[in-house]
């Protein structure tokens, strides 16, 4: 599987909107010749918002033309306020994050417009019917607000309001406002239908394609995860095969080398006994085989079989880290370091190491794994000191938000730039350490166990000046305390 | 008096030969029988197939390799538990694997010791000699399930190469 099948999901960035005014951004969105997916979506949203705004304004225009002279209908504040509400709403649609705020504002402005109209109508002209006609201005924003929240809420509000207005009309004696209330019903219902349609269009052409894209991305990601999981499993299976299929012949190799050795010693004593009876040339050949060639061959076989066994064991050990159960608990770093350095006292004294322990608080870690890490780093620090130079090793920790970082610093021989890449590679070693026995296992291994705990390990080194190995371990909120 | 049999369930001929030769060298006189896979081991123990109609010899010890073709060592262990007379025979697990899962599943069925190959042959031989010495009372003193004393954990399983004694 390749990565290029993954569609890029570009989201509008904050930076783009910060440098432009909203109007400029809208204009750009509406006219950009080759929009990205995100831009295209924004453009469609902006168009929808424009339709909604024009729709609302159009309704007001119609209403003003056909019912121009109702008593108390006067205050232009009503349509203006409602237009504001519509604009806010449109803004809410464009900026999907604020859609709820837009709905709340629309409803609030609608409520305010009712209050405004009630105040504006002279008390002597106020009837239940004028109140009813005022209420329509609340109905619209309620419908709009409801639609923005969910289509079902919007439709419910629309239906309830229409029934409510009809019922109110039926209850109250008609005076002058049949047209107004009738208009209100038609108006509200029309707006509701338009908005439901808008909502549908929005769902169908905006939300759904995005959801589909997201779903596709999620599916691809899931497939990738499965692939990764499988790769991991294959790796573990591979380690298992290494362990068993390689160990079995190795057992024979070891066993029969020992058998050969037994047999060889038998032959050797027989040769000693027979030696005087052999002619000069044969004796010389036999002696060379018995005293030089055979012991040499056996020794090589034995050491190499042992080495191979050790390598196989190490591969297994590192492969198993991923399966290891963790036991994260508070661990006192100071006590842990002290325990390790006490055990290393002999080496430290022998090399005349000046050991400095800095701030070492209690951290959260798997104590067993932490000990292995520190043990390995300290052991390395001692091993690669420069003979004859006053040696100093510092161990200290610092706490960062969410993690603890522990440093082990030495003034040893350092690691050359060219060898940096080898440091965490299995069975690879730097070139300047040939005099120190080692297999190139320790650092890759502790890297695995640090990563297993969610941490990182890195180093800084200056050749001939020293090296600082640092590793981090994730800490939860209450993690580090002194 | 004939000594009881040590049955080695081992498919790897080399592993079997090394063990057999070590026993010979360190003075184990018991007859050694080999089953080359789990199925043959079960036939042998349950007197079926090729072994039908013959009597099961007196068995001192079972040495079981885990990684066997077809019927595995674990399958053999599982089968043993169901047979009172077989379940009493002490068993030593020999495996190239020190996977915790393998050790755990063996532990479930009980063993005298779990050795990672190659085992310490001297230790193994001494154990057989001890069993021989206590052969009269072993059925009562050695329960078939649960690790027998001294339990040997895989990490202690000898990896020291044998040095010839001259």
C-alpha cells in the first residue's frame, strides 16, 4: 500500500483568516479559480449563507409591500434586527465553529424585536392579535435557530408555531390583523421550508462529502494500523523462529563439539601410547594435528557457538520488550542510582571516578526497567573513560511538563560524529572502542525499553571531552515531586 | 533387577544422541527409550498403535521436548494429566524455548524441572540417579502435578558447556 492514496484533508488555517478581513476572505473564497477541498467547502457555505440572507431580506421586502399600513407595524427596528439575526446566523453557518452562537443570537434578536414591537404599538391599539403578530418575529428566529441546531428541532418549532398561531387566531375575535397573521403563517412556513431545504443541501453537499472523505481517511488509517500490527506480529514471529529454529541446530553444534572433544582426548592418549611405533613423518603429522590443529579448531567452534547463542539470546531479548508487561509506579531515583553505584563501587574506585549525584526526585517508571537503563548508562560511562585522566560522572534529572529527563554525563572518550548513527543500532559499535569488550547490544536494548515506557533516549558527545546520555520518561500530572 | 525406563520424547536425533551419550558417560544404566514425536509418545504411554497389546514398562522419568511435530510436548503433558498411573511419573521439560508462555503452559500441567536446551547433563544425570535410589517409594513421594523439589527455573537451566574430565 502506498501513502499517496490518502486524500489530503486541508482545513482552513488560522493564519489565512488573520491577515485578511472577513469580507476579503469571503470574496476570495467565492472567486478563487482553483479552490482546495477546504476552500471549496467554505465557498459552498458562503453561497448558502448568501442565499439565506437574501431570502430573509426578500421576505421583509414582500411583507413591507403587501402589509404596509398596519397600525403599530411601523418600527423598522424589527426587520433590521431580524436582518442582523440573519446575518449573524449566516456568519454562524460560514464559521461552523460558531454555529450555535449564531443560533442563540438569532433567537435573542427575535425576542428583542417582539419586545420592541410591543413597546412601539400604542397601548390603545394593542390587542391579543397584535401580540400574536408580534410573536411571529420570535417564531422565525426560533425556526432558524432550531434548524441550525438540528433539522428536527427546526421543523418541530415550525410546526408547533404554525399550529399555535392558527389556534391563537381561532381563539381571538378578529379585528384587523387577518392579513398580518395569515401572512405571518405563510411567511414562517415558507422560511421553514426554505431553511429545511437549505439544511438538506448543506447536509447533502457539504457535510456528507466531508464525512465520506473523513471516513475514507479513517479507513485508510485503520488499514495502515492493521498493516503495522501485522508487521509487528511478523517481527515477533520472526524472533520466535530465530529462537527456536536457530537454537535447535546450535544445541547440536555445542553438544557435538563437546562430544568431539571427548573423542579427541581419547584419541590423543591413544596417540601418545602409539607414538613410538610410528615413523618420523607420520608422527610429525599426527602430533601437529593433535597438538595444534584439533585444539585450535575445537576452541574456535566452541567460542563461536557460544557467541552465536549469545547473539540469538539478545535478539530475542530485544524482540520481547514489546510484549513485556509494565509496572509503572513511583520510583525514588536517588535510591535507585545509589543502589546501582554502590554495586559498581569496585569499578568506580578502580578508575578513580568522582561521582556527582544532582537532583534526583521520585518519578513514575517501571523500576526494573529503569534500573536496567541506569545500570547500562553508568556502566558505559565507566567503561569508556579515558585511562589516566581524572574521571567524573554526573547523574541528574530535570522535570519538564509531562516528562522527567535523566542525564548521565561523563568526561570520557566521547563518540565521533561519524559513529553517531551506530550508537543505537543493534550489534554495531563505534570505532574508538575496540579495546573495550562489548557486543553493541546494551544501548539498542535500553532504547527499546525506554520506548516501551513511552520515552526517548538521545545523547550529546564531544570526542575526547565526554558524552551525556539523556532519556525521558512520561509523567502524569502529579508525576514529579522532589 | 532391571532398572525402570527413561523415556525421552525428542524428534531431534542429535539432541537425543547427545543426551544418550551423556547418560552413558555419567553412568546412567537405565534403559533409554525414544519417542520421535508426540503421537508415538502417546501410543507408547497409552499402549496404542504399534505398542498395542504389550505391557507398559516401569517408567522412571519422562523427558519431554516441547517443539514436536504433529502432537506437541504440551499436548502430551495435557494427555498425561488424565491418566492417574502416567500422571505420577516425574517429567522434565526440555526445550529450546524460554518463552514465558511456554513455561507457563507447562507449569499448568506440572513438571519436575524445565530446562532450556542444552541442559546441564550432570545435573540431569544426578536427578536420574536420585530417582533410581528412591525408586521404591517414588510413587508416594513424588506427586505428578506441581513442580517437584528442587524446582528448576528456566534461567537456571544449565547452559555451561561440559568440560571433559580426564
